[in-house]
């Protein structure tokens, strides 16, 4: 369904889809499926500013009903509350280097190792007090340093 309404600079036109109506943007209805930023912050134990950051980062789904009226999808907040991290998967320590091993093997400083790994966006994993990185990726990156 198409709508048009007079605006300040002429006419504003747009299209109303079922999705827009279901989210309550047209009617302004508030159902039990949504909550305010304050309610979400209280449920998550964080500040409202953090809730808005989570919305911006896509961790929480939210809908703008009006310019200053945001409603948050209750289900996305509950998913954060009841999120169960995957169990630590066992991995073979022989498939990973610690930073000092990389530093010694390729004769570079630890800071160069960190800088290079960050530059190539290599995912690092904490293993107790050590940071470990997959050997196959490190070998590909640092083969030019030998």
C-alpha cells in the first residue's frame, strides 16, 4: 500500500509493507515482544548507552517507532541473556605457536609479531597465560621473514 502526506518541502511518499506494520512503526502499538532501552538495560545489567551501542553493532534488534522512540526486540535481549558459549573444543597444541616461539623461529621481536598478526587480522586464542596462533597461518605470513 502506498502512502503520501504533505511535508514541509512538498509531498512525502512511501510504501507501507507488512513488515513495517508488524514492527509497529505505523500504529505505534507496543506489544510484549518489545521493550524499552531502559528495560533492556535493566535486564542485561548494563547502561542504556551500552544498549544503544549493542543496537548500533547489530547485537540487538531494535525498531524506531518515532524519531525518539526506540523499541527493542525482546527475543534478541533474551538470546543475549541465555547465551551458552560453546564448550571449549580440544585442540592439538602442536598446531599452534605461542608468540615467543614465533619470535624465536623468525628472529623478530614480539611487538613485530603482534603488529603483523593484527595487520593480517589473524585470530588469536588465549591458552592460560599464553596467546596461541595457528601454525599454518603464521608460517604463510612469516615465510618472507626468513
